[in-house]
C-alpha cells in the first residue's frame, strides 16, 4: 500500500483525496465536473477524467454502472486511511458526552453499556464493547427457600450489582441452614472474588476449621461454584445502536443492511474480531472484506483496546458501520472512548 502511495504524483493525490472525501461526505460517486470546481485542482474536466481512469486502473477508484462518477474501492479507502487522512480531535461536546456516562455510579457493565450507547449516538454507528472477563467481588450472599430442595441464592457484589440464581439441592434444606450459610459467607468470605471465596471455603473444610455443618457447607459450596463458573461463561460483548444502521442512506441498500444485522447476531464471532485489536497501540480499522465476518455486508469496524490499572488490556471498544464512515472524526473518538474506559478501570 505504501508503494502505491508513492506511485501517485501530486495531481493524482489531489484528485484522489477529493473523490474520497466527497464520497465519505455524501455517499455519492464524484464526477470530473465536481472536481474541476475545486480550488485544489487546476485541471480541465478532460484531464481529471484521465487521472481518474489511471486511479481506477490502480484499483483505487471504481465506476458504478449507473453513474459516470467514481467512488473509492475498499483498497482505495485503505490507502486514504493509512496515508492521507488527517484526523481531528473530538470536540468538547463529544468528549463531555462520553465522559458523562462514566460518572454514573453502578456496575461496571452498566457504565460500559452507557458509554457504548453514547459512542453509538455520536458516530451514528452501532457501538460495541468487550466486557472484561472478571468475577464479582462478594459483599454478601443470602439464600431464600423456594421449596424443600430448591433455593434462591442472592449475590450482592462490591460494585452494587445484584444477581439471583436458583439452586437445586440433593437434600431438604431448612431456614436455619440458609441463615447460617448466608451469615458465614458475609462474615468470612466477603471482599473476595468468587473463585477466591470457594478456595478459602475448601481450605477451611480441609483444615477442619469450618464453622458450618455439612448441609450448610454444601449449600455455600454450590452457590459459589455456580457463580464462579457462570462468570467465566457469561456474554462478553455489548452492542448498542443497531438502529443507527437503518438510516436514509441505507434504504437504497437494504440487503447490505440485512446482512450486517445478521452478522451482528454472531456475538462470539464479533468478539473474536475485536480480540485481534487487543494488541494495537490505538484504534485499528477493518475495512469491508479485510475481515471475513463483515465481508458480505461490506462494513467497517473501528476498534481500540482499553486497559486496567496495571496496564493490561482487558477489553476493546469500537463501532461498526458502512465503509462510508467519517474515519477522520470517528477514529479519534473511538481512541478517546478507549482512554476514558482505561481511566474508569483504574
């Protein structure tokens, strides 16, 4: 791609830039007369057509059957993004809209979802974020008897999250067992992750220091084990703003949008795609067929990693939209969102 960039003379670069920027702005093919009106290019329409023909032969521009104008190919968009695009910093309003979502107290997933929703609205794309795989830290756990062998376990995390699970027990449970088990967890195991609490319980049992009877121990062990396993298996991807993909420009290409919406249902595949952006220093751009997942719909993905307090990459945030994106505006916006999430995780 770099060699292609150096092959272009100044005249070809100017024409190419105008075609790409105009297409990204309007979504319409660009003709030679439009380019000739630009103060940047001092060429006749005939000379411009010759330059556009050369760019088409290089695979950078294409001519739709219904138009005499040209539009950039995915290869042309990649050349523009890598070698010619001048990014702009997010505006004060855009930064404030993103950071506002991080000030709301509550579970980390709620903050991530709200921030992704804000990014979706600002970019007019679908916003996506990979949630860090991590277990809740216990504040307390209580149990409610539903029947002789069925128990509702209620977990409260240090982040304020509350989750419920139903446990099927192999023996009859009593109200006193439930109280004993809940008090034990709150007093002895709070402040630990679920797997840490489970390890501590097993150590106490093995060392015969357990203050619980056998039935209550089984209740605590099963409750902690269920949540510990569930924390590793739960969905790790949040998608917001799919409706943004159904704008006026999409009406003419409903089949592409239908395919994109179908692709968005493949949560695990998207997670794998985002995972490939984890090692990037800043936002990474996938254009159209460059990624197999969105090759049918011809969509672009812009994604950037965010980190925890120890500098480890714990997730990826970004947007999905048509290849006709305002890359210069959205790339720094995604980068800023990733930086904001990094501050949140510290």
